[in-house]
C-alpha cells in the first residue's frame, strides 16, 4: 500500500519538476510545480470532441490505456514494501500490461483514419518492440541473480553487497532511464515540444484526443515515469534500512530522475528518426553485458 | 576491480559498433587506453617495478594520449567527413558485436584452461574479432587504422592472458609496432588524401606506377 501511495504522490510532481528544470536552464520564468496537475483538472472539466470517422475503439482507448498503467503500478514494490499485487513471474505480466495500453493507443490512433496518426502509431510500435528485449534481459538477469521470479522477491533478495554489484546497478539504471525515455517518447527518441506532425512520435498519436480523454493520457504518462523511477530506486534502496529512510531515498531518487530528464531534454539533441532503432538496440546490447556480468557473479561462467 | 575494467572494455566495443563519427572513434580509442591502464595497474603487481612503470606509461601516454592526438591531426589534415558510412547497417553491427561477446565469453567458459587467464582472454578474443569486423565494414582508410588499433589493444590483453609477466622485449616490440604502424599509416593517409582529395579505399584501385 505504501508503495502505491508513494508512486501516486511522486507522479503528481514528476512532469512539473521536468518543466521547472527546463525553464530554469532556458532562463525562462518557472511555472509552478503543480502546473501539469492544474492543466489536467482544466481538461477534466471539458467535454471530449469525437470525430465522425472514429468508432468505439477511439472512445475506450484512453480509459484502457490509463487503467492498464494504473494496474501496472500495483505490482511495483519499493524497498521492503510489497506492491499490492504480487505473484511469480509478475514482471512478464507487468510488461504486457503496459503493452496492452500501448496497443490500445496505437489502434485508436489508426482508428482516426489520419495519415499522420498512423505514421506516429507505426513508429511508436517499432520503438516499444525494440525496447522490450532490453527490459526482459535486465529482468531475466535479475531473476538469475536472485533465484526469484516475482518483482517483490527479486528486489528483496538483491545481494547488494555482492562483488561487481555496482556494475549491474549502474548499467541497469542507465538502461532503465533510457527505456523510460523510449516508453514515454521523450528526448533522444522524440521531442514532446516539437510542432511538426511529420517528426512527432507520441504527440501525433494523441492529436485527436481532447478533454477528459487527453487528461487521462497525461496522467498515464506521469504514472509511467513514476513506475520506472520506482524500479530504478529499487536497485539502490537496501531492505535493511528503516521505513522513513527508504521513503526519503525513494523521493530523492524520483526527484533526481526527473531533474536528469529535464537536463537531458535541455542539452541533448534529438536523434535523427532513422537513427532511433539502432540506438534502442544499443540498450539491449548493454543489457546483454549486464547478463554476462550476472553469469560471472553467479559462477555460471567461470573465468580465472 | 579488474572485472570492472573488463566489462567497461566490452561496453566500448559496443559503442564502437554504434558510433559512426570519426571524432567518436578517436575518443573511444583514448578511453580504451585508459581502461587498459586500469587493467594493467590492477593485475600486473607481481612484475619488476621498472617494467610495471614502463607498461603504465605506455598505456597512458602512447595508447590514450599520443596515438589519439596523432589520429586527430590526420583527421583534420584530410578534412574527413564527420560521419563515416559503413557497408553494413549499424543495427546489424550491434547484433554482431553482441554475438562476438557472447561467443567469446561462452568459448572461454568451455576452454577453462589453467595456462591462460581466461578473464583477459575473453575480451582480447572479442576485441581482435571485432577489430577485423570493423576493418571489413568500413570503406575509409582512416577507419582501417582505428580497426588496427582495436586489434592491437586486443593483443595487449592477449599478452596479459598468457601469463601476467609481460616480458620487456615483447612489450617494446609491440610498442614499436603500434607507433610505427600509426605513424606510417598516418603519413600514408595524408599522402593519399593530398593526391586524391579523398581517403576512400575504392580510389586506391587507381594507384599505378
């Protein structure tokens, strides 16, 4: 229960902090940290406008997207605090819950019949497909490392004092930060501030959504960022720490993560569209290195 | 600690496969030099102090400073394009470098020899294979020199693998080989660049007496 609450609370501030950091770096006047929340409240007060060419899929897609992401939040543990739901092999279920949400947004984008949205859907499907092996190799390596296959046990039995653990921790954090960027269509992959439909990935898919539906999609994005932040924090938080210390470190890591995203978005140029796939495959290659390190630690590969 | 540098070395190989910019190649070579310094520093403490200092100086001065500085000079002299095209798409190269890494790690696990330090042998094997692959896929002589240097770094690790003693004579020979190789190839590239205004290898077929 604590982990759910923490993720929900941190998700409220996440995008606000990113926007604040970007404004600070560009020397603009900073909006309040809760500005994205006010925007969503404003959107909730509005009604939605639906195009005549859309079908029921377009109407239910934002709800399914939001609920799948919310359900995925229930599986995330933080330190020694268990997630609300947990069973063996739940990280596979978690990945495909996010997959269902993504699938619904993709088919709802195609449902509008717009050429631009179809193009965005095409790109988004490709990028998430390429990022999936990286996530599974990391999760599989952790499962091998701890001999457990549920999120909670996996992070509970993480032997943080093991030799070479720091390599696994740093490389996994690097890969997870960039998977979060791919999943949320952020900077090196896609620029959320771009104004040209031809170069958009995620933003072009939700061009037709308005009012309540758009609000739900925004909230799902915050939650997704917060989920990945929580996963990263699990690599650092030790279970032997007391509860308050764990909560403080979790919030600190979420803050650091959102600041890093803000800094990355301010200083990094976006990849060329055709360079994106190879860049995402690189994440899988790095996670293979994590896998090899785990094999060395667990002495499945013996080197002298 | 040695394992950290070995893993870092494998990551540099992945970045070699990913990057297409000449400047990045030079940077990565310099980083590899520092990593080799780390590996030598943490694994060669049984040898004589003079040899030890010589090897450390060689890795830090020659491999990570002088050679990249010289390559940078060659790059500027020939006005090389920022991006070097490869004959194989980068995604394939990434998959191949991962295959090479997996193969070399599993092969060394299978080898399990008492005569070789397999932890160095894995990366040296991967580095030599990747260096050859790097030379094959690039069309520019400059990138061929970079590939040659990746192989040389692999050879350095190989000499660690066969017995952590590093005899002075072998060491001097390797050092001389690298320096002469890079200098001669650098001059060669400059001459070709001056004559043909390009360093692509397909121009070389026109070379005649």
